[in-house]
């Protein structure tokens, strides 16, 4: 449901407010940019995140300035952007970008206990599906050193641009090439840790990594 | 030169403040996330940008809320993040990400006249090198409908993580695979506009697109 603060105003046909569109973008993105204010100055910091049902989780060191600021309940904006392509028009003016983004406004709360472990699992699985069960889980001390925050998706909106360029009528007669150059995030060959015993098999979470996830 | 607001405090060995490191990250990134405050609420919005010498430019519609807010001289934070890979450790706790990011704090000013056209050229060339000269340049009305802002790089810092995971000493004996999965942004096959005459050649700006740029 759009609020006055999340309504896409200038190009309203690019705005989406349904749960499915928002969830799909959040699930495909890898890094969010979290914005908060300290001493009147906005800060925008990239960090991993994950969605579970109607909230997103972020985590970090318990001594991180960003995490501690957000844990204080200040207003936050979390934005996730997926770049899908360059939109190359016949005029410089009509160049654009195909992208999908989600903006979430709200205040975060600290997650504790069993939900904290589940939230960390959710983040690990968001980054690389299957990874949580392939590795050593967090110790009590590691949990203590980690702050996990939850932000509800109550006030969220998506903005999506797809399709070819939209040129001025008279520009279609120009001889310039126009179209879309698709862009995507792809994985290269896994680079084993230098201290890994030779012959250690690359696990499914790494071997099968792709965005968007299969299925 | 780091200021108290841009000094990387928690993991100081990841902080860089030299002009070359900051410029290289800004020149490779494609989209920035601009943060500003309106009615006490931070907003984080993705947008194209480009660096020229010791400033970055952003542009947009002259009626965009973000652009008009920033043009008013409010504090802004512009963050550029390049994701280089997933850092997969033997423990969930030591998972991380290889990335390069730049955070710029300051206030933006409106760019007019000849610098405005040059700034638009800089942005076009940043997105796709060579594109400016392949297409129709902006008309007087298009220039009027566009707002261009300049943000100095006076208060900027970079944060960079590279290399393999750093596991706990005792975890190196675990059998779990560990290493880095490199990630990068790649271009697919150009998709011609449906209204493009058959046989229109794909131009160098599109054919040769890559990040980071060659040379």
C-alpha cells in the first residue's frame, strides 16, 4: 500500500506496491544501501541483507556505528537496486536505464534469541543458497559480537523500468543505433582459499550460484 | 584527506583516502545511491553519475524531488559500491564480501551554461564511452528540463576488501570448502529497438562496453 512518502510521483507508471513485486526484487538483490542520519548528515552504507516474510534483516558487528545507530530506532531507508540494462536512445536526452529498485522506510528493531539465529541463516541463504548447512554455525561468542536488525516492509515501494528506449517522434528517422544493452551480475570461477587442502570439492552453494536463483 | 566523518574506524585497514583509489572506484561504478533527508526521513535513491576531476555530477528531471531537494544545498551522501565477490569462510560468522565502495559527503550545487553540457557529456561517456558523439545532442528545451548537480570530492573515503576469507585458527582444520566466488557485471547481447531499421550497425559504445573499461 503506497503512503505519501513512498508513492512514485514523477513517473507513476514505474511505481509498484504489491508484495510479490517487492519480494521478488528483494530476493534477487545481493547488497542493500542503508541510509540514516547522524548529526544532521545522511550516511549511505552498503551491506548484505535478506528478506523473510514481511521484513528484511541486516546484520553486522555489534560495534558498528551504522548498526548501533539503527538499533536506536532512528528513521532508516533501505534501498535495493538491480541494474538490468542500459537504455540507449537516439538522443542523449532519452538515454535511461532498465532497473528494478525497492525503497523501504521505517525504523529497525534488534533481533534476539532464536529469531537472531534464524535471521543469520536467512542472510547466509540469501547470499548463497545452501551455504548455512555447509559450514560451522555461530558460537555463543560470535552471536554476541553480531547485531541483527529487523525492518518491517510496511512502508515499501518498487520502481521498475523495462523495455526499449522512448525516443521523440522525429528522432526515429535518425540513423543512430538504439536499443538496450542487457547487464547482469555473473559469477566467475570459484577461487579456493590458499590454505584449502587440494581436492576439496566445490560445494553446491558455490557451484550453483546464480542471480536470479533457479526456480 | 580523511575527516572525522569519513574515517573508516572499525576496520581501519580497509580505509583509503587517496585521490587515485577514490577516482578509480567512481570511474568503474555505474550507479550511485544518493542519500538525503526530507522531513526528518532519510531517502536513498539510485541514480547515474559520473566523475570529472575532483567532483561528481548527477542529473535528472528538473521536477524530480531528489534533484530539487539536493539543489537546495542540503547535506548529501553519495555512495558507489562495486561488488567483487562472495567471501566464503569455513564458519558462517567469517563470511564476507569483497567490494570497493566510495562515500562522498557534502552539499551539491546546480551546474549551468557550458559546464552543464559538459557534465551531461561526462555522464553519457561514463555510462557508455563514445556514446555522446553517436547520438543527437540535447536541445535548448531538453537542457531546460534537466537539472545537473555537482558535488565536490573534498570529503570522500573509500573502503576496500580483497582477498580470501580469514577464518579462526582452529577452523582451518574443518573439511568445508572456503574461498572466493568472483562476481562481476557483464553485458549480454545488444537488443535492437523494435523500430530500428534492419542492418543498423551496433556502434562502438555498445559493442565495446565493459566494466572496468579497457586501458
